[in-house]
């Protein structure tokens, strides 16, 4: 595997994120979390930023 493919895989790995309202756990890309992009809950449709959420990880 080349160096750039390894970085791409690291950036696109799934990270568990729980919705702050309904607590639904979904996988989001690590790159979106690092960029603090707006995430959408697939269950309730809430839009939130990772920096505003206590429930990122594990």
C-alpha cells in the first residue's frame, strides 16, 4: 500500500457518533469529524457539529 492510500484509509475510517438528542449511534468518517463538518443524524435528522457534541467516540 502506498503512503497516500494509507492516509486516505485513515481519514475515511468510521468513527462511532451518538446523536445528542435521540442517542442513535451511527458511523461517520473521521475526516468529517476532524474538519468539524456538520453531521446529520440518520434517525431524527438533527444537524450538529462535532465540536458541540459530548458524545463523539467509543
